[in-house]
């Protein structure tokens, strides 16, 4: 079985790369299962614009011809559609013992413990936008706070890897942090598929032979993701306990 894994589309958000994802979805081969790894809907209680509703309709259509799995994230956990094709809704998914797939919010110990800071941060971000700052998703703006953002990413990665180790998986993939990366930590491969609220947009391709983190270029062709800058994150050996 071949699989395509994406996360953090945030359909309904003004920052969702709607046209890009629609083209991407239309190019997925029918012999691949599609795994939507959380935060697919930005707000399950808001009515979608027609162009973004079309993406949900497209996902439903895809589910009739190939397997589609939707894992719940912290944003779309209240999304309970009726008659949504053959889409399977789950909290976790696995590919044999090769890969554990989870959105990542359950591995996040930082944001739940800092809700006052998070609320203040969002208010500040919204104020920036009202004052004319360039519109970006709040997660994109958070990346400017490098120390906090590194702590968040590291916390999610460490807990995800611990879970994978305890349950005998070779690798684990998450979303949630909106930061794509492919690393080895404590002998376990950790892959984060980033988000579809800013370019470049990433996806994980899983085949019987390999797991490859990939991105789309401006012409929507597929190419391997660029190497990550080690200066943006602590070198892997430093993370060892």
C-alpha cells in the first residue's frame, strides 16, 4: 500500500492554500491511500466559503475510489459530518509497525500549560493585522519567537518519539507545529509534515520501499524537500538525554 499524508490544511482559514491543495488532490493516484493528519478544518462551527466547501466535497468524492483516513486534530476535533462518503475518522493511524501517525496535539505539553500567554499572543497578532501588518497565519508569526517555537517543536518531537519507541514503531509523523522537518531522535525517525497555510507545502509519501518528505513547487510538480538549515533547530545530538 502507498500512502500520502498531509496535515494542517485549516480549511476555512483565509490562509488555506485552497487552489494549490485542490490541484494536489486531483493528482493523487488512485493506488494511494490519503491520510489527513489533523486540523483539516480550521473551525468546524463556521460556514465555509463555496471554494473551500468544494475541497471537502472533493475529499468526499475521493473517498469513494480510494481509502481516506481523517485523523482529528485540536482544531477539527468537533467536526462530526454525517454521510461524508467513506472517509474514516480516527484519533491515530498506523502503517504496520513502520509508522505511527498522530496529529501531535496530544504530545504538546507547552500550549495547554500556557493558555494565558497564547491568548495574549493571538490578541497581539490580531492587533498587528488591524494596524496594517502583512497578513500571515498566527503560526507563521509565532515562528518569529524562535526560543518559544523551538521549545514547542522539541516537546512535540520528544513525546512523539517516546510514544513510538514504547509501542515498537520505527518512525512517527505529526503535524500541529506548522514546521516541516525530518529528523532522527533516539534512533526513531520523526517527520513533521508542516502545514498548508504557507508555502512551501509539504506531504509525506510512504511506499513499501521508503518514506519521503516532499513538497510542491510553483508548477505543482513534485520534488524532494530541500535540506533543512541546522541553524534553525538544535543539532540532533544535543537533544539526547
